[in-house]
């Protein structure tokens, strides 16, 4: 029974967690399947954008606690389950998290690992690891702090409290809040739009934005500049600028 | 049908009547009634057979006179906790529940009892009843949302007058200033209310819920936000069974049968 369900349409793919009976708790098997699926989609030409989602009740309500509760420190070090998440960071195509209901702990971290977040009014974000004697281990202290600043990151991580979709929007954690009934349609509309943009430019732009956190301003600007110049080797750059001058719609070749 | 110690809970043809049932103390809220009300509202929200809620008081003297002051007399208690634990969840759930709630004000509605009445979507009031923001008379301030509901219903000047003087508001004044939708003589109130509730219970409940959600949002948004929001909500409404039924009935020149979904 697959823990990940994948469908493709209109140039994008929808990747859905399939453990609804446990609110999509992220166990090792699900994460393995997820990473393999994303790497496979990253190579497929008919996919230009990816939507990651759970169901209306839960995006993912955390990691699978039962799986790790009895592990020793050495076992956790050897298993190094969070290292698998690094492979998600390496995906070149943009990933949009479509979040409804619970995105807690690992679920929140997974949403933050994505490039954009479209949320239902019912979405709830939180890092409640403190309440079970641990702390976030998959980016909850790093990505959260960069997104919402020190004070709010401390508030979430130290109190474990849940924030609403509107709070998450105000704090800069997510991109958009829509009525619950429409969150997946909205994410699909965003994915379809991005899938209609020239894919090489999309990949290099994503790469540059992600670089902004990891390097100095000087290094970042140089990286961005090189990516910009590299795009002049793409046919879509020539087509895009020609169409602009000729006041017509560009027709992307995808290379 | 769930049963409660201090409330009557009766469901007939989609109309749920919740009766605050402590008539000897003017239906004041004690710990049990606060718990019962929260549980009853949770039940009402969950049950798809409930398509309209009517909240009333038992007897003909009171809707609800607010917090039972005698219950904790002499002991030190935290009003902050009481509001966080009991009253605020009640008011929040009433505002967020996507079903119409009618407050049938059969008698005095005072203090938190008035706040509960104001948290309803619609109010029908008996001409023999009174509304009182009574808090100031014992040196407290309105709570359970009254500060939010009042100025939006009657404007700042009247809201301040009611809250700061704590004076009685008659049914005629309440209707005039927009605090209640309808008034009726005491022997007519139930009939008038149940007629309204009955027709709401046969209406497209999902879309009524969407209206409630959007109006709530509109009170704290600008026009652009609501125009954007409506585009989603109308799309959702258009995908409801009741819309298909409504359209079909219109074209076939017959009465629609709305299922509430």
C-alpha cells in the first residue's frame, strides 16, 4: 500500500500523503517514498511544478512518535532519518505545500521545506516537540527563525503553541490563506501558473532565492548574476525577450 | 439525543432548541451550565441533522441573567480564567458554527446572558423582556464579546451609554436601535421564533454557513479583501447540491427541496 499518491496534470504533479488514519504522521517509510517520488518527478519533462499535500483534516501531524520513542541516541545518529530531508532541498523544481488542518512538528517543518505555502483557513501550524521532551529536528529552529524572526520562533518552539493560518500569513510563514473548501484548487492554480513559465529560468531563480540564506550578500549577488548570465544560453531567454520587443506572447520551448 | 443537567436539548425537523434551564435563578450560568452549554454547542455543530439553532431561557422571566454570583461568593476566583475557560469558547463557537443561531429572548438577558444573546446571528425578543449590560452595576465591565458586538450593532455612543450606565433596555428600544431583529408579545414569541427557525432549517444550510463566515470576515476586512474572498466562497456555494437543486427547481417552476448541503 503506497504511502504517497501521485497524479499529474497541466504540467504539474500533486503528491499526496496517504496515512489518513494517523493524520499523515511522517514515518520513515513515508519519507523514503516521498523523497524518491520527488526525485523521480524532478527528472520528468512533463512536470514543471510540484504540489505537496495531505488531506482536509491534516497536512501532517508530525513525525511517527511510536517509531522513534525507544531509540537510543546512537541509534538515532546512525538512522539519521532527518538527513533524508536534505534530498528535498536538492529538488530543482518548485514545490508548493497545500496545507489544510494540522501541520505540526515534522509537518510544519515539511511545509517550511517547500518553496511556497498555500493554506486553508483551518490550517494550524506549530512546533510542539517541546511537549514530548524534545525539540524540532528537521529545520523547525532554522527555517522558522529565518521566516518569522527570533521572538516568534522562540514563542512557537518554547511554548509549543499552535498558530492559525491568519497568524502564519501575518508572520510571513505562508503565502496565502483561502477558504477550507478551496485550498487544493488554489495550490493547483498556483502550480499551473508556475508550470506555464520558462522552466530553466524557474529552476535558476529558485536556486538563487534559496542561496540568499546561505551566503553573504556579495556571494549571493555573484551567484545570482552568474545564474542570470547563464540563462542567455537558453532558447527561452531569446524567445522571451524577442516576444517582449515584438509585443506578443512568448512561446516557451522549455530549454 | 444528548442530555444535559442544566439545559434542555430538543431537535425537531432540523430546529434544535437549547433551553437554559435554571429558572429559579433566572437561568444564571453556574459551572455546570457553562460546561453544558459548551458541550451542547459542540454537539449542535457536529450533528448534520441540526440546521438551525434556537437558544432560549426556561420559564418566562429570564433568558439568562449572566454569571451566577452566589456560586463563588466568598471564594477568590480568577475571572480571567473563567472567561478563557468557559465564556470565550462558547462565544467563539457560536460565531464560527456554520449554522444560523437565533436568540429567543423570552425574559431578561443580562451580563454574560446578554453577550450570549448578542453572539447569536438573529434575535427575537419578548416585549416583556429587558436587555441589561449589567456588569457596571457591580463594578465590572462587559465581557464575552459584548465590547465587540455592541458598537457594531448600535454605534459607539449607544454602546458606551449601555455599558457605562448599565440601564435597562426595553424591547421597543432594542428593536429601534437594531439590537434585535423582531419583537413580539410574550405569548407570540415562541411562534414567531419557531416560524423563522423552521424556514431557516429548510434553507440551503451550507450556503447560510458561508454567508455567516463571509460576513464575520467582512466586519474586519476591506472591500478588496472581501471581493477576493467572495470569488472563492461563491465558487464553493455553486458546487453545493442545494445550488443544483435551487437552479433546477427554478427552471422547472417548482418549489426547491434543500437538503442543507
